[in-house]
């Protein structure tokens, strides 16, 4: 044991001169002297020599050729350094040697690491300030001080899909409130007549409607194209969409539900843009709004196909913006969280949170003024803040929260269905 201590001490002694030769005093040589066996002894008062020019001094040491520490001049003491010396005093000698090696070799990287940390902090701070500015600009300033004339900027007619209920109906009403004539597209002719006449009477604009079931695939688009042939469409709102009856595992979905989501959530938006885009390019003005979902930001267990379809809409819209943004056409993707509509009827609790889960008319009153301001927005200011919070969280944590929340909604829906079946 004594021999091994002597060997470690000699290796320590060989390391020390090289450290001193590079101009760095070993952190251990500040307050204690060390004998050949690695035992540390505090300096006596007689061994302390003050440094010239300093009002006070504390001990330090220098390395001797035999591996022992000899007292040298004093040094300035601070509390952090004192704690370091106390820690090093009780540290075993092999760990002390490892600690000093790491400290020595990392010392030269401290400044670059500090610069990297400062750059990262500045980048995140500037990004946060930009997001706050964007939040105020899109959701506050636009509602208080800025009113866009949609007819003059985009055109006199707007086409809204899925317009007999929910977001589509309220979006059509908000556009009509701003003097835009609307064409409603949905599958129920009776509901279309009712909504169309209601908007015309209330807002004194021209209205029309087209009966089309987007779940039928490509067979419906020739009739839509003929109906829009002589109409100068200035605004297209692709709102039509479908969700599961309740959150469900992908393997348990029916084939019809899978094709409905593909045809309604993805193919419908693609084909409608393809129908109206040439006219907008000829007039060099127009706006296309695709209503997606916040499910496009992160993986969404129990809504895998739905979130994938909304991620398609998000990337589709942003890609079109870079393709045709310089042609005078504005593209916008709206990515809300839960809205109190029929699509979220699988959970009664969602409809009891009016601040976090707004009604369709409240949401549209916030979303429509953002047209022309932001190419990608949550539409509602609370949802915008939620998106910012979600971006700060790691993906695994977001997915964990989303999965357990949807599992709870699934359990609630299945329990209600089971209770309803028992009553029958």
C-alpha cells in the first residue's frame, strides 16, 4: 500500500512541473503542502509570505523537484475558491489527480464555451422577443387598428368548403360581414339553402352554393369546376375536414374512414387549389386559406392518420407560398387546437373550457383578421401561446402528454357509448 502511494505521488510530482511550466498553478497548491505520501498539511503562519502590493494575502505553494509542495507567495481569496480547496482537501488522491487533469485540459476551452453559451442565450432571447412581437402584431394590432378591404385586395367572391356548420359557416359569415360574396360548398343541400339565405339576409351580400360530397373522390370536381367557371374567386377557404368518431388506434380504423380522411382532408384541398389558382394568377391577386390543425406540429398517437393529413396541409400551404408568393397570392395555413364543434363532441369536458377551447364563432372572429398578416397561425391567441409552449418542450414530453390526453378522451367516449347501448 505504501509503495502504491509512493508511485502515485511520484507521478503527481512529474505532472506538476509541466503544469507550472505552462504558467498555470495547480489548484491544490494554494493552501496546503503535501508530503511524498500524498498527505496534505496546512501551512503555519510562519510559512506565509505576503505578496508585495496587496493589502492582504493568503497562502499559496509551488512545486519542488521532490514532489513536495513548498509555500510561495500569497494570493487573493474568494469564497468560491475556498470551497474548492475544502472539496479538494477531502478528495482521494487518484480522484484528485483525475480532477486536476480534467481542469487543466478544459481550461483552454472555457472562453469558446462561454461564447457559445452567450450566442445560444442571445439567439433564444431574440427568438422569444420576435414571437411576442408576432403575437401582438397578428392577434392584437390587427383587431384594434387594422381593417383590410378584402374585396379590393383579393376579390369580390369567396369559396368556403364545409360551410354548413362549425368553422366553415362562421368563416363564411365573417367574410360576408366584410362585404365579400360567398359560395358555400357542402354535401347537404337543405343545410346549404338555409345557411345561404341566412347570410344573404343578414349581411346583404350575394350568396350561392354547390352541393358536393368530397368523400366521393375525383368524380365531384368536374361539376365544381363548371360552377366556378365564370366566377372570379378572390378567396378560397379549404375548411372541409373529418376526424375519427373518437381517438382511436390506427389498426382499428375501418377502410372507409381511412379513405374519407384521405379524400376529404388532403385531396379536397389539393383539387380546390388547382381549380381556382389559374384565375388568381391571371388577376395577380387572391388568398388561399387551408384550415389544418395543431396536430401537425408533433406526432399524435391515436390520431396518426388525421395528424398526418394536417401535416400535409401545413407543408402544402407553405410550399405554395414559396412557389407563388411573389405572384400576388397570399397563402395561409391555420393550425388551431381544439374548437368546440361537432368534431370534438367525443368529449363533454372539452366544451366546458371556453378559454382554451373557444366556440367556432369566437375562433373565426380572431382568425379572419389574420388573413394577409401571417402565413402560418394558430388563429386564436391562446392557441398561439400554446404552440410557443409546445415548441419549448422536448418531443417525448409532448407525445407523452398528447397520448395520455387522447387515451382519456377515448375512454370517456367508449364509456358514453357503452352507457348509451345499455339504455337501449
